[in-house]
C-alpha cells in the first residue's frame, strides 16, 4: 500500500526550493494577515526576493517572522514545502549580488529592495491525492 | 506593446476560483503567521475547505481574518487571485452539503470540520513574465 502522506527530508525540501522559482509569502502587518505571490531564489541558505516599497517591505522592516510556501501539484501527488523565519532587507553591498541570482521579475518595474528570509523552520510533505468525485455520479 | 500587468475583473477572479482547486491559506495564531496549502471549493460565494483539529481550526475558531491565494503560472503569463475575509466553522447542517462539493482530499484522513471563508476583499492580477537570465551569460 502506498503511503498517503510522507515527510520530505531537509535535503528534499532544499532541492525543491532550488528547483522552484515562485512561492507565496505570508506576513502580518498591523495585525492583518496578507499573502502575496513572489518569485525568489535560493542564495547561501536564504530565500531572496525583490520588492518595491509597499506593505511587504514595511512588514519586513518591522522585523516580523514571515511564512513562505512552494508547492508542486500533479494528478496523483502533491508536494509542499513551508518555511518560516525572519525576513530582513539586505544591505546594498549584499543586494548587488542579487543581480546574479535567477530572479524572474514578474513585471518590468523598479524593485529596488532585496529581502532575505532566513529559514528557522522548514517542513515538507508529499501527499497522495484522491479524487473521489471521479467515481461520483453525476460526473462533474 | 503588451500590458505588463493587468487587474482581473471581479468576474475573472471568481472564474479562476471556480476553476482551481488548490490554494494557500495564511492565518495568524498567537501572533505568528502561518501558511498552508489547502484544497477548497466555491459554494454560494464562499470558499469552503475541510480541516482536522489543529492550528488552522484554532485560528478560525478565534475569528480572525484569513488570507487566501491561488495562482496559475505559465511560461509567459502568471495570474494570481488573493482573497481576504473572516473564516468560520460551518454548523453541521451546512457542513453536510460540503460532501457534495468538489473537494479533493489531500489524504484519506478524517477531516471533520468544514470551514468557510467569506470574501470581503478580492483582487486579481495577471502578469507578463520576463526571464532576463535566458539572455545572460553564462546560461544557468
């Protein structure tokens, strides 16, 4: 019998983080939870992304812990990696290195600030998917 | 020139919410932000998902506003819809209807609680993607 859900090893989590380039960032600002898709890159054990001025940057500057998720969803299996940790703006001398990273800008705009998430918690799961409605009547 | 980023109409957002079945839920618990992938269905203008006992349910029972995101990422374009609103556990008489919804269980487990997010904010964006590194040297 196949396992329904399995934990990903730390190494598998990092492999998936290296492979993907889009994730979703959750952060809190003024007591409100926000979520936003971001593109990111892995650099020296951190997750790096660019941002313009706005609520994402504000949340980071206030020093909160953020949560980040990537996933890979197929027909039979889905994998998800969740990372939590503090985010901080990189100083200019480090931020310049971000130009060398594989960061796909969503849009051609000035995103001047480079932010790094330092993972303090990381977990990954691989799920076997079921689609019970494929045997339901009427078919959707 | 193609538009780099465009807002999705309210109707487009709902169309995409109807089409997708996986999203990511962000919630706050004890001042900490969490993110988790969920499968959901649209029912009567609400987003409905199942959950077992745990931090998701606790956050909901404490009545907080949650944030929810879905996306569709292609080679040239990406779309994302973000929803925010209060989440609440459905009473048993409503929860029974959830059995008729197209909710794909991630795993075969007892997820007894049915939660509905009532959207109070909704926004969607469609982005044109760029991959500057495809013209960079050396190629990644």
